[in-house]
C-alpha cells in the first residue's frame, strides 16, 4: 500500500459490505486541528459511496456532528 504522508495507509475491502475506519483523538479546550484525507480507488470499477463523519464529545458525552 502507498500512503500520501508516508506514514499511515489503509486498504478497505470492496463489495457490498460497509468498511469503517474510526479513530478517537483527545484534545484540550481551545486546540484547533485540520482533518486532511486523501482517497483513491484501485481497479476499473466505480468507487463505492464514501461518508466522512466527525463527531465531537465532551468527555464521554456526544455533543454534535461536524
């Protein structure tokens, strides 16, 4: 696999099954971050639908989607 940043990459299986990558990132109040995602497909077939969801929590309490 190739990664855009030369650090991390993931290959998701195709087909009709949903594939999920999840990561929790603890942050302190007033910190700011940028989410940068690079996606590509392999092979001649159309890529599946892609959904990106960022969720915000306060400790263990869900606050909102972003």
